[in-house]
C-alpha cells in the first residue's frame, strides 16, 4: 500500500499549490484545474466533468473479488476572524494569518465485491460528506473559521464478460450536487479525484501493454477523465490506479525526492533552490498561505548538503525491477 499511496498522493495534490507557493501569485488564484468532478449544471455549462469513468480488464477466477476506493480533495474555506469581523489578513507579532482555501482529503471504499456478483449487477457506493465548520484560535481574540459544503454523488462498479477468462470492469464517479457558479461548484466538487482498485484472486491487465491474446478486449475499453495503469511493486497485477493524468504502469516517486512539491512537471532541485532563494517577506507570505506551503518551506530549509546533492541526478540500472 505504501508504494500505491505514495503515487496516489502525488496525483491527489498535483497542482494543489504552485511555485512560488504564495496566494498572491496569479497561478494560485485559479486552482483545482486537475481531475475535478463538479455538479452537473455547472459542469455542462463550463465543459467540465460531472461524471468520469475508467474501463480496465481483470483476469478472473471463481472467487475473485475487487475493492474500489475513490479519493479526492474537498475544498475548505479558511476565514480569518478578528473578533467577530472577517478580515483578509491579520498580523500578530512576526506572524501573518490569511484567508485562503485549503482542502481535506476524502476517501470512500466499496469493501470487497464479488466479481461474479458484479456481472450484470452494478453496485453503487454512495458519496456523502455533510457540510460543517470548525474554529481554531490564533490568539488575542482572533481565530480561523473553516467551513465546507456538502459533497454528494456515488461510485458505480460494474462488470461484463470480455472473453478468454477476463471481465471488463467499469468504475464510474458521479457528482450529484447542485451548483451553477464557479465557487459554489468548487466547494461541492470532488477535486483531483482518482480511483484505486484492488483485486483478490484475480489479476489486472495492463491497459497500455496488454498480452496479445487480450489486446482486442483492451481495445474495447473506453475511459473518460481517468487513465488506468497498473500500480504497486513493478510486476504485480493486483492494483490499478485510475488517475486524471496520464501515467505509465507501476509509476514510482523518485527516492531522492524529499517530499511533495505539488508540481510533478517541474524538477525538484530547481523548485527547492527557488524556495531557498526567497526573501524574508516572501517566506513569511508563503508560510501564511497554507500549512502545506509552510511544510515545504521548513523541509527545504532543513535539507542537508548531501540531500541537495542527490537531487542533481542519479544513475540506475534500467534492468532492475524495483528502485
């Protein structure tokens, strides 16, 4: 699970907050651009997804099971309150506190489903996160008030025979919320949504490099908004990650990477050196923007010279099975 969760978390937070990791940056004002599943009215007006699905093959056995997990981020509004007055920014000594939109991780799992049962009998797993709020004191009568809206929908899992001892599984994610405006849709959205499927007693088939005897069956798979690949230890066939970005089979996080930077298209060492070059005022704004930005700042500042040197490159034998 550690290998799968590491890459799934990288997918979950891809684009969450981009360099220069400050809320004043233009690129951080229009967020949640990857893998969003929004209420239907908003999505259809803005050419976004209100539903997405992935098809992939499973070589099955009489007692084979499958377990499906939906993971997504849920937008949380963080409002700074000075007493009873909402403010955009507040200074307390050397610290700055700002109003911002954070996110919470949400996860729904189907439990083990019999593949035999799924043939001709779709199973629907409800997605229901109630609205809520919480307060956090920050001193001298000031506080953060965090609020979130309801997220509603479902995940539907179904299967049809695909020949040669295989079945074609379909996992569909649907947002059943009600929203028409952008901010409302974001708060009711399943952000950076992706699916992890695991099997017991079966073996998933690569969607990008299937065996010849199953190539035609794989060609019949149709996915929209999700890209299914084999995940976990290279060579294993018990897990599929269906992500909103294109990956290869058995994707891995480089062992030299010291932690999340939320931008898999950039080079870690360049981002880290850029963080280390920030002025004190820029560092203060970065720390105030988001707790995860503060973690990046602290992590970069704590790297040793050997850890920084390792980011300049590594030699690997491409014939090795694992890193």
